[in-house]
């Protein structure tokens, strides 16, 4: 399933494609490294960024996630990777939005909304009742974006992820 949109500011077409090859996952891992260092270092610090990249966003971690039911989708502009998202359908009929990231130079073009619209359509096709996610409590920009999309905070959690690090997140849900 592909979806295409044009950026009004550049007339550049953007496409969403499912990651299907090892090369796709390697490219996503490389972009994750850039995005995480740039965006999350001020929020959680360099050491936790390095740890979480290795554990959750490295090429081997992405491979393992795909083997356990995660699906990765690439956001392409002019055939260049501009962002990505990862999802997993839960047994309870909800969709877990595990990751949604846009490279810095492509932010502000409504591409997160483009990915989210794609996800809502996919969820409707699969008869999902809701989309849920976790977001760091101090990631103000992303929290505001998710609220703008219609997500509601339904809970909070603090999980020990090892090496003395914690994920201190809000759990948010969008009802379909």
C-alpha cells in the first residue's frame, strides 16, 4: 500500500512505502541515529540516546522488531528517506504507533500528518478501534503534535530499560 502527497512549498511528491528489505531497515537505522542525536539529546542526554539507539533503533534491533510483528514504513521524497514510522497491531484490536520520525530538514511540511492519515486509513482497513503510543513527558513538541492530531493522554508509565535509564512516558490514544 503506497500513498502519495505533494509538498505545497516545493511540489515535491512524498510517498509512503513499507520497508521490505534489509537495505530499507539499514537506511532507517541510519536516519534514526541522526534524528535521535539531534532531537533527543537535549531531552534525555547523550548517554541515554546512545543506549536507546543501540537497544531500539539499531539495524539488529529493527530486524528483531520486524520478526516480532512490527511493520516499518518509509516516508520518501524524491526517493530519499525523509522519515519513517513503525507500528504493531495488538491482540486487543488497537494499533501501537511505536515510532514516527521526520528528518529535521523536512519538518514543518505537514509530513507527520501525512503519515498519520496513512496510518488511520490502514487502521480502518484492519478494523482497529484505536491507535496508541507512548511519548516522553518532556518531549513537548511531539506531545503538542499528537494532541493536535486528536490523541488523548490516558495514562503514564515509567519503565526501567536497563543501564540505570528509564522511559518516563505518557500513554496516548486516538479513537477511530
